[in-house]
C-alpha cells in the first residue's frame, strides 16, 4: 500500500458516529441576535470531519427567537414540540409539532417561540467543510 493510500484511509470517515444529546447540551443565548435563552444540542459538532451536514436540536425558551438572518444554503426547521412562527423573505407561517419549514438558499430567515411551552426543533443544513 502506498503512503498516499494509507493517508486516505486514515482521513476516511468512520462507519458511524453515535452521539447522545446529553453530552452536547448547553444553555446559551439564541443565535442571530441573542433574543432570549435556549438549550442547544450541537449534535454534529461531536462528529469528526469529514462531514457534509449540520444536525442540531435547539429548544427556544419562552419569548426566545433565532433572529432574522440570511442563509447561504438550504435549511430545515422541524418542530418536535411547542409552537413557533417561522419567517422567510418576509413571509410568516405558524409551525406546530410535526411540521417542517424547508428554507431556501439566499432567503432571510428566522424563527420565534410562541405560546406557553418552549419550542423544541431540529435544525439541519449542509456545512461548508470540504
């Protein structure tokens, strides 16, 4: 086996990575404006490169929001529980448990917690790692 082949094998991704969300949990202000507090589970941060996507769970506490921001990739917000309001290029829609918003590259997006219960959601998008 050549040295370059051996290096390629070492750089290859493992067969899988299993991440327990309790090991990546942290309390922090929400991204894109620090509009309230959230519980962040940065699941894909525990996955070694190379990886092609981000996969995160975030719980927006009462009154919290991920503020409006432009995205340079497609992105999905999937609601696990609670109620929210998603924004994309000036259009607002209510989201509840089991609903997903597919957001397109180039849009200005954000999501707000609504109601009395925290908004728990999955956020997934491709990353820029090569």
